């Protein structure tokens, strides 16, 4: 057999998995990517937010594990992931929203995160003086949260994996799982070439559901279009501003390289699509929210040509799906991160490797098991993003 494991997809998840398999298991790994280079899917579209503030213990544990690994990342791979803990600031206008944030803090404590905290309006004003706070009643803040560079993390795993002997084949077209009975035998490339392996990993991001379906496996992962508006260079907001998230509607913003990145998860004409055309009409609704919550943005000019759209990879409960597919032995799923795949990639790559190698796991990953949908045991996500 040529390879121990084939990984379908060279995004941040596929490269993390490939690296960990080679590093921890000394396995012979080959990554198959339809595009001509790494990061052609969602990874290259991500804005680099990193947070531990989630509403379920499992997501908090993934973030804490990922953070530990990011702190060692440069030493391990040679590339600086540029983790900058400037914080995430969630702001709320109603008691019901505050209650949701408090419940999230309880879940965070359960998972061992002690640094997140409730903040008053006065503290919000100190943490981000640019916010309009007239309608706010409070919020939460965590100083471990902040930013990373998605393409740096991807590059780090890609280069380190190559040094460990992982092979990458780009431009292979839509690779399909080669199935024999109830076992994955390898992959079939678009040109008909068959590559044999002991196991196959689905790391196809928003397209993972399609890859699974072709293999006769049911995987509820759907694409969800998300847009990012970017301003021209704007000096009124500092680079150190925390990611500021309005719980009312999920509007959030950060500063990167002197420009403001604005996200508003509403007002798109087509959300459930694989298309990533940028919808200009969305800018009006987004700008209205931005000008309300951050009045100084009235002075900012949008750089429409460089604004973009990309795809989240949604699972029904907005949590990752991790483990062997129940219907197909040797076919492993690491999918459905639902817009959190960059920040969780370091953890998910190691956890899947531990599963494949039969190694001990640092915590219970049962909440991520692929069978939970059929069992009706979905995670309860109250998070706004
Ligand atoms: C606008 C936006 C902002 C985001 N911001 C954040 C953020 O702040 N923080 C965060 O953690 N996450 C963020 N995300 C989510 C993040 O980008 C994804 O969760 C993450 O990139 C998923 O990584 P992946 O490797 O699974 O998928 P991808 O990066 O999409 O990689 C999948 C790869 O599989 C390839 N592929 C697909 N099908 C096949 C096939 N049949 N054969 C071969 N190759 C195939 C694709 O070409 C692609 O390269 C954001 C996403 C968007 C769109």
C-alpha cells in the first residue's frame, strides 16, 4: 500500500491533520487538493479571529487546546502564527442577551477557562472607546481571545508536514473516496487514477458534504456565504482594538493592517450557496449597522474592490464533526467547524491523529461524534457567531 492515510483538501484542517499524522505517528501521508495551491478554499478568506468565549464546554476546550499549541507553534513549525490576544468584547442590549452571555461564562468555567468575565458599560467604554454604548447594558470580555494569521498557520503546517515527508498533490480535480464494501480503500482522482491507502480523511471544508455523499456517507455539512467589508486605511481605530461583537445581530469588527474588517451576518440575497460572488447591496445594510455601533466609521471609506465573500462549513449544531464515519470504516471526518475552523485547526488535527492512532485523548470528544445527529443528541449552541 502506497500510503497509510490520504487527506482530501489542503486547507488549514487538512494540513494540520497531515502534519500531526506524520509528526505523532510517523505515517506515510499524501494530501490531495483540487486547487493549484494551499488555502484556496475558506482558509484564505478567514479574518483570523481567535476566541475561547464559546457557549459549550467542548468548543472552549478546543480553543484552550488550540491556544496552547499556538503558543508553541513557532518553535514547532518555524512560522509565527501572530497570535495577538487583544480580546473579544461581546456587548449586549437586553437582559435576555446578558443571560445568554452569563450562561456561556458558566460553560467556559466548566471547561476550565477562568479569564473570561462580565463587564459593565463603563468597562466596555474603556475597552473600546469607539463603540456607541447608549443602548448597551453590559457584556463579556476575555483577554485570551484575539487574532491570528490564518495563512501563517496554514503555511506553518504545510512546510512542517513537507519536512516530515508528507506528499502534496495539487490540481488533482475533485478527488473521490474509493469505497469497497464498508471500507474506504483510497481515493480516485478526476483523471481516474486510483491511490490506495489504509485510511482517508475528509478535510474538504464547505465541500465536505459533497465528498461524503459521493462515498455514500451522510454528512450534514452545508456551505454558508459570509461577507467581509474592508475599509481603506483608517487611523481612528487602533490595531489593538478587541474584536467587538454586537450580540443584537452578530455585527462585529476588528482592525488588521490599518484597515477595518466589518462582518454582518445578515442581508445577503444568497446564503446557502457555493458561490462566492460579493453582493454589493449588502454593504448598505452593513454600513448602517457599522455607523450606528461605531460612529467614527462614518469617516471611513469602504474599499469595495477588496471586500470579499467566502464560505462557512455549517453543521446543524454549529459544532465540528470528528471521528470515523459510522457507515464507512477507514473514512474519517474532520468537518463542520461552522466558521471556527481556523482557530480550532491545531486542536482538531491532533485530536483526529490521536483517534486514528488509538492514543489517549486529552478530553472527551463525544459531543463531536458523527453519530450525534442520527441519535438526536445535538449540542446546544447559544453563541451569536
Ligand atoms: C469570511 C470568513 C471569515 C472567517 N473568519 C474566521 C475566523 O475569524 N476564525 C476562524 O477560526 N475561522 C474563520 N472562518 C472559517 C474558516 O475559514 C474555516 O472554518 C476554515 O478555513 C476551514 O478550513 P478547512 O481546511 O476545513 O477548509 P478549506 O480551507 O475550505 O479547505 C478545504 C480544501 O478542500 C479542497 N477540496 C474540496 N473538495 C475537494 C475534493 N473533492 N478533492 C480535493 N480537494 C477538495 C478545497 O479546494 C479546499 O482547498 C471564516 C470564514 C469566512 C468565509
